[in-house]
């Protein structure tokens, strides 16, 4: 067998091997696309909906009439005296625009905003600035943190009770019922939306004329008040 024939055979072998490699790669790609792009999402979505139906649907919160008023995972903006008020938000409490302010503690704008908020809270709750829990002044990293500390909730008891015409002990009892993260890991927190919904369920106020704003189909929408 001469040298030219050997070279031709070797070249043919290389072509066949290249075709085989491309064929294997394409088959592998198709198999993984079907497995990871179709079967895996279908299985996990089905199992998630079966094992955790509430979480799979967005952890929606409903009022006493069954109407969806928001998600327990997304904060809302409340301004009425009848409601507990949550943390400030650099994202405007918009789940579609999750973000923090990205301002350093030394930033003048951040300091001015925090001081203005502290003064407003002190006036609203009739307390001194140094009595205000820090989470009522600082925004969360996500901008949609739905929780406040137990201390932040207790600070607002007197105002909410007076606005609704009920005693403070009753409001405190509702806070105790709304406590989350009460285990040995972490600190107790209160979900502001759930607490406000429970207030409306138990003690509706005449100044409110409608249920909270219903979230949009994809992203829960923040309401100005729990109207």
C-alpha cells in the first residue's frame, strides 16, 4: 500500500469520525433539551403545585370575602392611620423593579431621607426619634420586604387603636397572632399586609369604602392605602 493510499484512508477516517462526533453532539443536545427544557420543568412545576399550592401560586393574601389583596412576599404602601406602615422602599414596593438604593451610609441624600422619615414617624407616632426601630427608617436591599420587627409594630399600636376606636390590648393581640419566625433561629417579625388584612376582617372602619387594590396578573401592585 503506497503512501498516497494510506493518506486517503486516514483522511476518510477523520471525516467519518468528525461526522460521528457531530451526530453524537446533536443527539446529546436534543436529549438534554427535552430533559431539561420540557420534562424537568414539567415535573418540578407539577410537584411544586401539589406539595406547596399556596407558595406556587405566589403566596397570595385574601381578605374575608376571598378577594386577593396582595402577596405575603411583597410589601405594599400604607399611609392611613388605620393601618400599620411598613419599611421605606427604594423600589417603590414594586415587585417588578426589585432594588435597593445602593447609597453608602455616608451619602448625603440617604442621610437626609432617613432624617426626614424619622421626623415624620416621630410626629405620626407621637414618640421621640431615638425610640424608632431602625427598620422603619432603613429600606431593605430588595425594596419589597413585607415584614417589620416586633418593636416596629408595637410602636404603631396606639395610633392604629385610636384610629379604629378599639383598645390597644386588642391590637397587640393581633400582632402576637401575626408573628412569624418565632423559632430559635432569627428574630420575630410581622407581615404588614397580613396584619392589616386581619385588622379589616375583625374591625372594619367606616372611613374605608373598598377592599385593597387587587394585584395585577403578573406583578402584585402596591396600593396607597388599604382602601
